[in-house]
C-alpha cells in the first residue's frame, strides 16, 4: 500500500490521523503520519483494514467507521472511570 493510498482512504473516510490510528490500534497519529509520508509501511493487518474500508460502498464504510469510533469512545470512558 502506497503512502498516497493511505492518505486517500483516510480522507475518504473523513477521519483525522488520530481517529484512524485508534481504529487501527496504533500507538498514535504519528504512525499514520509515517504511513502517509512513506517513512513506514502499514502492517499487513492495517493495510487489509484500509483496503476493506476502501472497497465497501459508502453507506457501509460510514456505518462501520461510526460503530468503531463509538466503541472506542465507550472504551475510553470506561478506562477513565477505572483510573
């Protein structure tokens, strides 16, 4: 997967780098920056997830994106309550 493909898919999804990093389970947005600039290549799993999003019809990828972001937000809230 090329750096431009990563950026195009992220922008297609209407996501910032931090949100994409969260969905892909990455340490932070800097990793996505590295993917988009070619300093690092996405793992096979990250590339597969990005390709899946890219191949889905718009309605489906928006539903999946929103469900993942909602689940991540709920996990963060639980984590904060436990702290």
